[in-house]
């Protein structure tokens, strides 16, 4: 994933920083430090005491570096498009800003999108490279599989490990923003008119007696557009997608016969 770096600042809402400990990596330092301390205590060995303190100091330094790495990072995530058709890929705009922390480690970005209409939650994970101090990074994240209804960004969570991978730091960012996904058209996509190019040439009007396909019914649709025969075959309500035609305005000019402007001349 490529980033464009700049020095602009961007505010975002931070969540609480969470810390997880990988005890499998921490216990060797603790046990070895305790063993050297007991050896130094029994033999009155100053080098053993010194090495035991060093071994205790190493996890502490790893913890501090991990905290400093996450301290100044903010994240903002929003939908690039507010409305989509079901089956289309959605795009989210990501901005990460480092407000001067010593960020030398990479991140994992966990995102969750909640479909409030169907109560479905989608999750994705991306790898994010480290960002220098006083810098921002922008990226476009592509997601697929969003279902019809209101899809809201539930959270964006950055995950970072300490240098020795003993501690894992997590912070959630509450970004908000939703995208409405409409039901997909149940017809051949090639038969759909490119309304964007047609609008530049003519005015589109819907023909109530002609339709190009059907799609799934949503509560806001007009009941008069329900295709009852197709609904009976499918076992669910579907509505007609009316055909659109371009109406191009035109001007008709008539020339009167030479030498006469009477009504009789016009009738001839």
C-alpha cells in the first residue's frame, strides 16, 4: 500500500490505549534475572547482580519504546463514497498523522464496518509502515462484500508491538461516517444505460410502460412498481427498474408561402 507523505496535521478522536503482554517472551528475562540474582547473593558476586539488573531493565526499555511509538499517532478513516450499488467495491480514505512521537515501528490497522440494517459486521486488517515525526500519510483502502443497507465505520484500531515483541499496544479511533448500499440490479449490467454521459446530452425521463430489469424491493420503493409475477417466482418482492430515455429539446421552424400570410395559405 503506497502512501503520500506531507506535513499537514489532522485531528481525530483517540480511544484508550490498551496493553497486552506476551508472557512467553517476558518470563525468560524474569527467570534468568532471578537466577543470576540468587547466584550473586549466594556467591557474593557483583557481576551477577549487575547482569540481573540489566536483564530486568531490558523489558522496561522495550515497554517505554512501545509507549513512545504510539503516543503521538492519530488516525482518521472515512468513506470515499456515500452511496454504492451492492456488489461494487467501496473505498475508504485513511489519514495517519504522527505528532512528533519516536515512531520507528510498523503498525497493523484493524477496521470494522457495521451494517446496521442487517446487523452484520465486516473486519479487515492492513499493514502500515512507520511514519516520521510531524508527518502525515494518506492512503485509499478498498473493501468489498458490503451488503445492502447502512454501513457505518465502527472503529479503526492501530496495533503495534514493542521492539522485543514482548508488549502489544492497541488504540481504537472512533471515526464515524456511513455509506448507503442499495440492492443490486437483477439484470445484465451491460444493458444499463450510462446515465452520466447521457445527462450531458439530453434530459432523462422514465417510461412507466417499459423496464430494463428488476431488483430487490426496499421499504422506500413505490408499491406500484412491484413486478408480481417475478416476485411470485423468486419468493420475494422485486420491483421494476424503469427504462430511461433521453429527450432532446428541438426547435421546429416553418416558412410561410411566398406572397401570402393569410390563414388559407397556411392551410394549403
